[in-house]
């Protein structure tokens, strides 16, 4: 079941809520389009994108992502390695609480855009930590994680099983795993401050006995025993070495274990929303579907299930 099908099923008994959630997602995307376009226009960068090749900018990843996003939104068209503008977006009305909650994140990302694009300087982590937390702990991300957990069958793991939650950052995936499974959770997190945030959330929910913490990067983590499952939520484009992290995950996983993944892909739906993520902490653009498949298989996994919609891939894989 893809993410779009999961949302329909989840709100089948409450179609009005389903429509409201869809509207919130549309409003966030439309606001991001308008806000980013407006920032580029104010800084005179739209003209640069029409006269300079995307690869001539200091941050080539960001330049290509911006150009592709503008084209996918129907605001521009490719002309060789430059774009030609076709129209400008209108400022959308914001009517949902979920969308209004995300506006400050999009605004701050847009403000950081010119310096990142022209000078290659993204905001430092200490200045974006709160914004990143809000970006990764919203209703859409939680729905992704719920769907990935359910589609991989992690809820069927027996009590006493162990799931490694890889780099959960502010603990959204950890809490979702606690809610939807009976397993113990091992949090592998490279930043001590994120460990403390997640630890406090776990304590708030009275689940301390089910969660342990390992302070390590996804690429270098070691566990005393292999685990029954591994969860990776929106991780691949937030770490420098996805292939190394996946290869290490394979080493930590039992031979009959499960890898569950929710991952934004480089597709038409996810492009414009990927811009704030890239500016606020992601180290690269989201992977294309084929690239992600190759990374998984090249790291020792067999893809058992691949469901992709709304710019998100829900993946279940097992050791090959």
C-alpha cells in the first residue's frame, strides 16, 4: 500500500479529515513555491538562473534542485542547462493549522537560500536545530513513518524483539515505533543533544524500559547483538555516506531481519519541499528512485516491497 493509499485507508471513516490533511499538504507546497520564488526574485537570482548554467553556481546541488523544482511546478522550462521563466506563482491562502505551523521553517530556509546558492554557505547546525526539529516532526513525516512501519510488518514482531532506529534526530520515528510495535528500540544517534531530546520524549511517554541509546554515526555504529529489524526514516539524504550506513545496517541485522525505510525521492512532488530540507541540514538532494534501489542492493539487501507515491518511497528489504 503506497503512502497515498495508506492516508486514504487511515481516514476512510473520516473523509473530511482526509481532505483537510490533503489541503494542509497542498498549502505547504504552494507556500514553499511562492516563498522561494519570491526570495529568488527579490535577490535578482531568477535572472541569474536564466543566464547562467546551473553547474556554474557555487552550490550546484541546490541550483539543480531549484531549477528542477521550478520546472516541475510549471513556472519555468529547461533550455539547455539554463531555465526560462514562464509565469510567477500567486501567494496562497493558508487555512490549516498544520500549514501555518510550517511557514516559519520555509521562511527561514528561503532567507538562507541566496547565500547558500551564490557562496556555498549554508546556515550552521546550531542556528537551524530548532527549525530542523519542526521540519522532521510534522504530521506528514509521522504519516510516512507509520506507513513504512506497517508495510514492513514491524508491528508483527514478537515482544522482546529489537529494532534499531537509525539517526532519528528529534525522536519522531522512535515514538512512532513505540506506538506501533511491541519491540525494544535501540536508538543510534550521532548527536548527544538529540539523544537527550529523544530520551526526554520517551520518559514523557513512560517507555524508558523499552529504549536504549547508542551515541554513534550510522556508518560506524556497533551493537553487542544483531537486531531483528532496522528503521531508517528520511535518512539517506541527511548523511554523507548512505552506502556505508546501509552496509553497516546489514552487519547489524539478523540474516532473517527486516529493513524498513521511508525516504523522499527526487520526484516531481517532493522537489520543492526538498529545498528547505537541504538548506536546513540535509547534506545532499534526495536520491532518485533508481539510485536508491542500487544503493540498497549494492549494500547487501534484497528489495521485498517498494511502494512509491507523493514523492515518498516505502521500502521493505531483507539481507540478500
